[in-house]
């Protein structure tokens, strides 16, 4: 039965009114305002992305015989044009690849701190963390990784049927000819107007002459970006990291008060890293290693939860246990995770079943553990926002899970004059100072202190779940600190709760990140579920979580794609 049919809704309302102590699996989950994702089925290939033109470009590459990596690279460049608030060539991200041959790998194209960044870069005169510096100033700009990352993925794992130039060509055409502003871009621009208005080079592209933002139906033409992409198509990634484009990037950052130099750009490299690997109830979980915390924290939470029967426990108890796992793994995130090329990260221990067992032993099934009892720290407020995730599969058995970002919507808001490149503010993801929260309320310590050339710790969690060694679920999400918990819940909704993909992607979720000591529950969760968490001692705030888990499930008869209904304009498309 459809988990969201009307009779069920009526029964949920009843359950909410009665607030029974025991809620059955699958109960209490509906957000009529968000609605449910539409499942799209295809046989030969599938792309699910936040923006429809880019998703179709990827599907077209698949149809022309390309593999999932070719398609992902084309989508990545296209979204820099069609979804400029998060799609990018001025930011960075992570790509997880499963190859038809059975191997898994990842590409780390996270931004790196310029050489002039130190532990003190984001402090004020009194030695306190200064969010203005790490979020709103050009000091926050990390060396962009996207061009190097997409080029490396294509060079190593593309099918060989396309040149990099072939895969960039559709993006160039859209930048040059312009696109109609629509959907989430139209929704977001009014909110981001003030950030963009600070620089004429940005205002010229995204605002009208009177300073109001481009609105639905207006044309977004990006001529400079078309020229930049053309130069990359002709000269390869080095045309971005050296020469006139790099000169302009460094000059723009310098004149805005930042410290990124041409040498920083020249020495940037995307890095291929071994995926982190876990198992969950017989499935293999392949995800992103540090400098993202995503894979380690996800696997740690799944390992803790594997010791419980989430499918048959009552729904409130299952949610409670998930929240207890979240607290513990996010506390470890704060203390142990950082750039693995600069700090020792105990990945093997944190992702081991034994370690999860030790944490499980500290969970009281009836009472919430206060966050401060897990590890010391100080509570702060969380936020969400503006990254973008896309998932791709092909008919050959390859899959790509890719999340990339500028950090905030339109990053720091600065377009480097003459390049069309929107620059990130990713360095806010460092712990500016021990226990000083970043924009997502995440705190950290030495492992994630700012430093020259260092990559700030991320929460992005592009993930591929394998069944019998073949792709089963491809998922990930934007949402800052929320991301890892979103992926956790999509995995659990599919594997434990047996939801179909559209229901799993749409289902209301909960979030806890250790500090602050607070559970955020989406409005679609029933009052009964919320009350049951409160009865166990959790503080609960009901609020919508801005995420977008564009996912693919591989079934016996083909691919099922579901775009998250929380953000307008996403598309699942294949052939
Ligand atoms: O890498 C990270 O974890 C963050 N910079 C991601 C930012 C994000 O997801 C923003 N919004 N949705």
C-alpha cells in the first residue's frame, strides 16, 4: 500500500491526537505541504539533479553511449551555469564512483586554504572567532577545486568516447545564450540579493540595473563564464589554474581583501582517495573519506544502529535510537576529523564495529543522554542551506554520487571580474577557534584548525550503497551539518523501514548534531512521535530542514529516480 495514501493520513491524525506510547513502523510521517517525490523509472540510465536542464544534459550523454562519469562531469559543468548558487567552478566538492569492474574510488576536490591562511586568520583583535571574516569576506575564499576534480574524474574514469571539451560544450552554450530564471534560482535570488550587490561584477550578472534580482522568466546570460568555460575546454584544467583566468581570480580576491594568490591556484590538485567502506545489514556502504566527515560519521552511526531492530521497534524508539547515534558520531566528528593530509584521523577505529559496540553500550534505551555527558563542548544554533547533490547511474554498472558547493548560496557573493566565476566562502568550515561554531553550528578543535594549504572539514556525504557488489542506492544531499543525518535516514528508510524511494526521499526527518543539545524534527512528524522523544528527555524543535536528497534506487527491472520535493526544479530523468 502507498505509505502516503489518504486513509493512512487520517489514521496518522488519529495517532497524533491519541499520542499512544507505541507507534508502529512507518507511522507518523507525512508532510502534506512538501508532498511526495515522484518516482521516475528508466531502464538504461538515470540522472537525478537539482536543476532540470543540467539533468537532461547528463541523460543525453548517457543516451549517446557515455558512462556515468562522463554524464556526471557534464552535469557538474552545466550546473555551474544553470544553478549558480551551488553548482560551480569557483567552489569544490566530492565525487564517489563505483565502477562496473567492481572497484570504488573517490575524488576529493575540496577547496584548499591559501598559503597565507593561519590559525589566527579568522579571529578578531581580541582573539575571538570573527564570523564576518570567515563568512562574509574574501578571506573566506578557498582555492577552487571543481575544475581539477571533474577533469581528473573524466581523465581516469570517463568512457573515452568524449573529450572534456565535448562534456563542457553544453554548459558553454547555456552560458552564452542565456537561460530563463526559474524554480529554486528564482526563489533564492531575492534572499541572496544583498550579498551579491556588494560587488559590481556580481550585480552585473544576477541583478537588474535598478538593483533588484533577476526574477522568474528573466534571462540569465553569462558571457564571461562562457569564455572561461571555452578556455577550459580548449586548454584543459591548467587553463583555469594558470594564465589569464588564474590571474583574474587572484586579482579579484586580492582587491576584495583576500589572500589567495596565483601560486595557490597553480599548486592546487584534486586528490583521488580510497573510499570509506562500511557494511549495514548485508549491504556495502561506500562513501566519502576525510576531508569530508560524511562517510566516517555515516558509517559510525549505521554501525551503532545495526545493533538494534529498527524495523520492528516502535517508531518512536527507533527515532530515539537514531538520535542517540547521531549525538555520539557528531561528537567524534568535532574531536577527531580534519584534513587527513595534515592531521592523523583514526578512520579505521571510528568506522569499526567494535567501536560502535562501545558507544552502543552507553545508550540508555529509555533516557536521552545529555550531549555534554558525551564529550565537553558548548551549545550553539544550527543552520542549513545551499549545496547541491546529483546521482547518476548507467547501463554498464557504473554509478556516481556527487555533492559540490560554494558553501553559502552564491558563496561569498563575489564574481571575479571578467571570469563569470562565483567564488566560495568554504573556509568558514574550519573551526576558526576551538568550540567557535561555524555557520552550521558545528564546532571543532585542533584537527580542523585553519592552516596553510589545509582543506576544511566537510559534511558532504555522497554515498553509494551496494547490494551483492552492485549499485543499489545512490544518495546524498545539501544542508551543511544536516547532510550526514539526511543520508542516514534515506538509507534506513529504504533498508529498515522498507519505504519505496520516493517515500524515503520525501519523509520528514530528524536532526541532532551533538552540539547544540537539540533535536530538530520536521513538521511532518506526528505530534505523538515528538512527544515520545520529549518523554525520553530530548529537547525538540519542530522546523523544516532545507535539504535535497536527489537519489536513485536500482531495482530488479531498472532504475528508479526521485528528486527531493523540498526544493523546486529538481528532475529525475533517464532513458
Ligand atoms: O562542506 C560542507 O559541509 C558545507 N560547506 C556544505 C554547505 C551546505 O551544504 C550548504 N547548504 N546546504
